[in-house]
């Protein structure tokens, strides 16, 4: 049985990090990240990094998929 390789054609928007507090919490999270003057900005950035959260960019995710394909192909040789 052959399974097709995963592909990434398009995408937009950021996924919320774990335990962000629902839709309202995610909205506040994004607002705080986007405002360096917010008193919670630095703590929110640190928390986001601890959650390994990053903004969605199509090219970066395509690159991750490319590296996965390359690694998988090397393992199958």
C-alpha cells in the first residue's frame, strides 16, 4: 500500500498555543505580542517561547516539510 507524501499548498493565521485561554485569551495574546509598550509584552514573549509557539509562515512550514521528506528518504536508503 502506498501512502501519498504530505504536502502543504496554502495556509494562513496562527494557531493558539496550549492553555492560552480560549478565543478571548488568544486575541489578548496576539494584541500583547503586537504591542511592545504593553506591560505584559516581555512576559508574554517569554511564555510563547516556552510554549514553542511561533507565527505561521507558509515558506517556513514548507521548508520543515522539505527537511522531513529529505530525512525520511535518507532513512529509507
